[in-house]
């Protein structure tokens, strides 16, 4: 069995988060979702658990950071081309993302 990765993210508004990521083309596993959280499918082995802050807080005693003013981590997802990246950025901006200028470091990963 391949190793699976589950990344848990606290969100203020679950339904808004689902709408945002749905507009980017992501789908969700209803068997791992409820009114407090959902399982976003990134690939066959990578999943992001979007959890309302109050639910996320039950998994830790530490304070949840304010993602608008602090950074906890950086998560990157590969796409097939620069055009696909630009298309994803355009979709994200149309769905309400607020960082309009992604940085192109010129990395070219061989296929």
C-alpha cells in the first residue's frame, strides 16, 4: 500500500472553503466529511482535511495561528505546465484569493 498523506488545516468557514477549492477543481470524500470538516482529495495518496477552527482545536492544545498575519507552513502542488499554474492562479483569484502575484522561481521539474 502506498503511503497516504493527510494535511489538516483549520478554516474559519467550512462551506466557503469548500466552495473555493471546488472552484479550483478539487473534489471531496463524503465518507470522511461532516458538518465540521471535509476531506479534500488532492491525489490518490494526498488529502487535505479542512476543519472548522473549533473542531481543529479539539486535536491540539496549542493556539491556532491567524493565517492572514502568520505563516505555519508552505504547501506546494505541482501542475503539468506554467500555463496550468497560471490557470489555477486565475481561478483562485476569481474565487477570492488575495495574493495576486505568485513568484516564479524558474524551477523546471523533468517529467
